[in-house]
């Protein structure tokens, strides 16, 4: 026990001596010039250790280079990911802008197609299809609260007929029987497009719409059991040809004015005259396909 105390005292004394010596050397180093003995010793030690530092740098260079490459790869990957995210955002924005532009154009065409002599219900949206294999019907989100009643024409765009309302009209909804339904019928006229030549060789006025002056026959529009939309009871000498317009005549048998005259239904896809038949066989391509229906207007008065 007694031998440890002198050892501790000697150790403390040595520490004090080292501290005093270090302080003295530091003071001398600070006060002496660049050519002093301590500066000379430091410079010599630096020269002696320079090869050792070179070897250490050479040994650690591959690790430093690899670290820099890894950092570069990580940085490039992050930039690429950031660019991809921005590109995706731009694509989504462009798609949304295109969708809105198409919707605005569609709504504008619906509103611009109004005729002053017609009274329209509010713009209606198709909310669901109904019916079975031989029926084509949809439900729209307007009803008696909007002035809509049974057996009123339903149109899109520039008054293109797509169907009529049925007796199933509620305060807020209405069922629409489409022109492609087996039970739909309407009196129609077949007229040449404006800008075409009539039978006398004279050219009708240009404008792209159906002519009100000439007629290539009249008949009854309905969908056959074979599934095609056509016009029945058109005389063989009526002169109907492919490309003619089919418009409502305002008559359907004994039911007068179930539709106002002049509503566009479609165009003649084929017109065949055979002597063995009593009437022409006419197939009509509807202006609007049922699958394309989104917004419609109901003509509530004319």
C-alpha cells in the first residue's frame, strides 16, 4: 500500500513537468522567427514524413475515387428521377387540358346548335343506360321539374336527333328511347347535301347542311330486325343516293308533328333499287352513336 503513493506522486510530477515544458516550447516557437531552431525541426520532420503521406494518399485513392463515383451515380439517379417526375406532371397536365378543351368544345357546339324557334330544356347528362339486347335507351338527369315531358325530341350538337323521351319521366329524370331502338319510328325526308347537284344538274347552295329545297324521297325511319337503321317505304324512283342527309319530316303516319321538321338523323350509307322490290332498300348511318352520348338537350316546344 505504501509503495503506490510515491508512484502516483512521481507520475503527477512528471505530468506537471511535461505541461511546463510544452508551454515553454510553445512560447519559444511563437516568439522565434521562421529561421528559429523549433521551426527548423518542424520543417525537417515534414520533409521526412512527406513520402509517408504520399503512400497513405496513394493507398486511400481508390476508396476516395470510388466514393466520388458512388456520389455521382446517386446524384445522377436523383436528377433523373426528378426529371421523370416533372415530365409525368407535364403529361398529366397536358392530358387534363386536352380533356377540358374537348368538353368545352362539345358544350359550345350544343349551345350554338339551338334554333330560335325551338324551346329547349336545360343541358342534360346521360346517367345510365337501360334496356336489353333489342332496346337502346338511356336515362338523363332532367325531368318534369325542368319542363321535360313524354315524347319530346332529344338532340345533340346542331340539332342532331338521338331519340325521344318515353312516358317514364320523373321530376328529376327522364328515359330516352334512342333512334336505334327496335320500337323507335319517325317520319323522315331524304335530302341532298348543300353544294351537290340535283337531278337537273344545278348545284344547291353551299353550306354543308341538308337542303330544304330538294328531296330524294320520304319514308319511315326505324331499325330492322336485322339490326340496321334504315328508311322504309321510299319509292324506287325517289333518287336517294349514298351521302344524302336524312332529316325529320314532322310526320309519322297518322301522328303529326311528333318531331319538328328538319332535325338531322344521319346520312344514307347505301341506297339500293331493285325492280323486284316495291321500295328502295336504304341503310342510314346515324350522326351520333349511342356509346358517344354524354350531354343532350330536350326540345320541349317548337
